[in-house]
C-alpha cells in the first residue's frame, strides 16, 4: 500500500504543517504487541499506515498509534478519529471502513479498505458527502482529487 497522498497533502498545504504533529513511526514490536492485545490480525493496509503514520496528528485526522488501537463490541478496530469527533473503524474480516459520526452517533459505511478510505475518501473525491464540496474542491485545486 502507498499512503503517498498523505505526504502530498502535507507538501501542498492541505494538512497545515504547523497544526500537525508527525510521530516517529512505531516499531514492529509495538505493532505486534498491540495486535496481540487485541487478539486479531491487523490488515496489511492498516499495518502499512501504522508503519508510516501511526500516532500522527494531521490536524484533519489523527491516525492512532499502537497504544490507541481499540476493538469495539462489534469487533471493529478503531484506527483514527477526526477534529469533529468522528471515529473511524474497520472490520478486520473484510477490511470495510466505517465512521461513527460525531453529531448523530450513526455508523456509516465509508470505504472497502483503510487504503481506499485514506486515498479516495479522505483525500479524494469519494468523501464529498461526508467532508463536503469545499473540502473536495480544495483537494482538486491542489491536485489530490
């Protein structure tokens, strides 16, 4: 998996660098311990995200590091949240990503995988209904969508 769009978002100013805190990527041992504590195999695209951006606050989204990973009662793994309080989770069985919408508490299906969520939903045109037209317009203006 590639999460080059996150770097592009930082480079183009979509994620304001002065509002971001880029974490040192977690070690394989830290990731392995977190997965063992959850008693689940983390999906490859999530592992790739953790290895590069785990623990980073990108202002628009906070990507959880190993210590913040949680599994809910439905078996979904929480991997990120955003400035509005929405929480992002995925199903370790099929990879589907859901948002627990902050205002309503409603669970919304967003993408087929963590990679699709980051690259096509958060930083692409598929997220217009969730993030709004202005967000997607800004992504397009900066060559991301």
